[in-house]
C-alpha cells in the first residue's frame, strides 16, 4: 500500500480518507482486521498518535469498531458504506 501526503491537509485526515476509500471500494472487507496502531505507523512513517487519532475518528463515524484486546475491525454496517459511496 502506497502512502503519500499533501502538506495542505492534516495527515490524520488523509489517513482516514484512504481507509474510508478502501472500505467503500471493498479493498477492506467487513470484519477484516486493521493493522495495529504501531504497525501502520511504522509502515507509513508517521507518529503513533496520528494513527490513533485517525482510528478514533473512524470509530466515531462507525467505519471501524474495536474488539477489546483483539484490535480494530471494518464495520459490518453496509448501509453506512452504501451511503458513503454517494
């Protein structure tokens, strides 16, 4: 997965947008586990706090959910995904 960032927009928002796009386009499937905060931060070369902020916002919007001690997963809410395609 290739990551490049625009200096005009906060990085956490760009990460959120990319993950949302992957969910909407079914690159990431329902119930698929996301990388950990540390794994993704290391992969794309950003601070773990940036990833945590992006993940927290995605949780608040309903695109991902957290299973205690198991990690974060893509939502099963197909209605939310369908609405986001428009």
